[in-house]
């Protein structure tokens, strides 16, 4: 027996009701076992609207054929018009908006870049003479700022790929421990690049529910020394 296709919309009617619904249960409640019940599945809203008008027209024609004849002098109330205003309220399911940011750290004098799928390329400058740890973190900060921008523009998720794994390790493992210890490491000293770490960590904490760093979640560190 062929498997019944899964439709996104259903045009469903009976003698008293005509609607577009999105589940078979709603469709069955209207069309199955009810006088004048009929239904038709559709994959798009446009198809469902077309089918609803079609089977409603067929219902009207059938009711006219079955309507008992009356004398000419019988006063009949005017037939109410079919209310299709609900069609404007039915909309296709919203698709989540995902933005992907691809990061490439510059080497050999080349600038670092962050590129989005719409082909926007951003040139990122890190501090002159910065050590590797600081350069990675500054680059990650720039990527998170760009992610924050896209979220404010309506993105549901921002995927950041290409960052050094040490950035995620700092944000997810080391910085929370330092913050809990009044921003001191296990030796009782301030971590390197503390102000930068705090800024990046604050931004990440605000948007991380909608951000993925494109790498597996780092395992919990056994020490709170900087991971690079």
C-alpha cells in the first residue's frame, strides 16, 4: 500500500464550514463524517487556496441541485456570501534565518578576513605587534560583533567558522572560571589581556544562544591558564 504523502496544508469543507488548515487532525474534524464533507491536500498555500475554492464551488453546485423547489411567492432570505477573509491570516511556516561567517586569519602580512554568504567580505585589523593569544581573541571579538549585527537584523542563528579553537576554549571554559574567581587565575594573578577577555566574554554571553563557533564544544580544562 502506497504511503500517504505528508501535505503542508489541507482544504477542508462540510455543509457549514470551509477552511484551510495545516494538520490532518484539523482536516478530519471538518471533513470526515460530516454532511457535505470533502477535503484535498496541498503542498503550498497557493494550491490549498485553489483547492478550497474548487471544492467550495462544487459544494455550492451540489446544494443547488439538492435544494427543494419552492413556490414563486415564497419569501427566501438572501444567501450569505462565503467569508474567505481567513485566507489572509494563513501564512506559510517561517523558515529560520541562518547566517554563516567564514573567518580566515591573515598570515605573512596578509589581512584577516570575515566573509558572509552574501559575499560581503570584512577586513579585520589586529593590534600591531600583538602576540598570538591577543591576535586570536581580537579576531574572535570582531567576528562576534558582526554576529551581533546580523542577529539585530533578524538572524535566528549565526554560524562562525574558522576561528582558532582557543577562542571557544577561552569563552566557554577559562573566562567563566576567572569571573567566578573575581577575574583572577589559579595563581591569584590577572590573566593576560584581561580587559579584552572581559569585553569578548560579555558580548558572547549576551548572544551565545544564537551563535555557534563552528567547532565542537571544548572539553573542560584541567587548568585555568590561557590555552594558547
